[in-house]
C-alpha cells in the first residue's frame, strides 16, 4: 500500500482532520495493528472492534475510524462516521482510483476462484498482478485487496461474491473494473435472490462500477448470459465450448486424460493448443475465460497457454491425487448443484480401470431448495455412471433417493471405514461437498488406510 495522509483519508470520507500523520497500512484486526496504520472498527456478529480502539491507539495506530468515540479515548485521533463498513468501501474506492491499471472484476455462481487464479496466471506473463487471496471477495475482503495495490502493481484481478442484491453493485463501485467477467449463472443463493433470473440480475450489477466502454466477458454456454449479451448495449466478448456460433473464443478437440484436459483455443485470429493440468469441461470454460482476458490485455496465445499449463489447482478444488492403484479427486472446498454436476461429469469422463465411486456430502445454504437440488444431483450421479455412492449429511438422503442406490451415513468414521473396506485397485473416488461438511476428515483416513492395505 502507498502512504496516505490522515487528512487525505478524512477528506475521502467527507470529514476534516487536523492530524498531519500518514499511514501505510489499513487494519481491521486489532491484533495486527502497528505504527503508521489506520484502524477501521467494524461491528461483527461476535464482537465489536470499537472495544479494542484504546489498545489499538496504544500500539501506535495513527487514527481509528469509528461510529462512536470509545470510552477512555479522546476524539483527537477518531474519524467519526455513520457506518464503518461503508467507510471501508469508500476509502478503498478512493484508493483504487489512484491506479491507472487494468482491473478485472470477476463474478459468477461457480468457478470464480479457479477462474480468478487462471486469469491471474495468464496476466502474470506480462504484468505484475495483484489478485484476490483466499475468499477475500466480499465487502470486507475486496477492500483489503484494493489496499494491496501499490506503485509497482501493473494489473489486478478482483473476485466478487454475493448473497443478496446490491452486494456486487457496491463491490463493483469500489473496484471500478476496466474488464468485467461473469463465469455462469447457477443456483447458489437462489433462496435470497428468488430465481436464476434474479441471480443474473444480481451478477450484472458488476456493470454499475464499469465505464460504458469497458468490455464484459461472458460465458456463451450459459443460456442466460448468452441472452443478456444480445441485450446489453456495450462491448461483449463471448466464450464457449458447445459451439462457435458468434463466440469470440471457443474450444475444439477437447480430450480428458487421467489428470488433465487437452483442447485447442480458437478465435478468428489464432488456434492455440492447450494442456491444462485439471479435469472437467468446466475447467475448459474457466481457461477460455482466462484466455479472453489475455486477448484484451495483449497476452500472446502461446504465453497464455504456457501459463495455463503451469496452473496448479488450489486447496481441495478438484485436486487429483494418484496413489498406488487408486485415484482420488479432492473437490470439497465448496459445493453447489452446478459444481456437483461438473464434478460428476469429470468423474464420468475420467479413464478408469476399476469403478467410479462418489462420496457426496450436503450442499449447504440452499434453504427450501435443498431437497429438490439434492434429489437432482442424485439423478445426475446415476446418469453419470457412478458405480458406488456414499452419502453423508442431513440432506444427503436425497442423493440416495435420486440415484436409486447408495448408502447414507451420519457418521464420518463409519463412512470412512466402509469406503476403505470397499476400495480396490483401479478405482477412482470423488469427494464433493460444501466446505462445512469437512470431508477432508474422511480423505485423511483413506490416505492413511490405503497405504496399509
């Protein structure tokens, strides 16, 4: 982060200050505060950061942004605002405007994080790139990423998540993307947004922070995004895998190997072979999105292909692990109906000598849609050629019902023991569930037990 004067910060928040100090860090965690920092006191569900302002100032923070003056603190170093969350966004928006660089604003129902990492990898071929770390994609996390920009930054990729209407709008108005990207329109958070059309409307809020001339990249394989592209009065780039009718970028010659995808990225200007060390058609789409950004920012196709060839899936996002005679697909960082379908499709297309086994845990945060969506995913599991289904969680019984087969478990230890006893040489097993189900507990048992079989 570049240094800011307290007076400058105050002005950005519509305030005045007599303080002459400057800061080089914006802090939200009182434990991390150090000299030359500004502390913003956010009220959370479990604590109110205003309670820590006295000790923050004692640690050397130059000032604190608060909604009220905490007890035992003079008002001299307090910047008083009505809403510190809004102040955080406002200050991040002010700071972001200091940098005349390409900023990719990225959202979608599924694949945001993977696409973000692929885009960042492609851009890193030419630019020093800042990109969203972990899940810092909300109204607290995105401002934190904006403050990572400095005079050496040449490009940024900022992921935008949401649960309700208005959130993408506020994030976009903060980040001011010079390029927008929407991966797809799924059913995540559908209970809050009413329908897929509502989700589309919420995702398109990304346009609110973009200049009229800023291009928007859309997944043409998504029928709602394809329709939206025809109705928007702006430059739109379409990518897709289903066909090349009207697409700016498309994939041909798609082949899934054991742990990778091979395909050719095509446009009117070039044909570029790509080998991606990740499986599934959805990852081909993610790679096409990264290529689309690269074409807008003058990354040669061969350099984009090289970046994607070196891509490494992060965390437990469809990471393929090859053991002695056993293939494990770790894909339990998160789950939604769309990502379950994508994971099952990848398992279906994987070359396997033995059986295809799926361990599916609950998809969380579906509300009243939970039964319907778990049933549908069970049907997809059956149609995807799953030989054995192990289901875990409160709503997992609907997987079994939809698939017409499988075993339901309410205890992870019992599931792990049954699965380990069942596994044979040549099998491939997929683990897929929402993060809160912690299927990694089962995976650990399988790894330890398989080595002893």
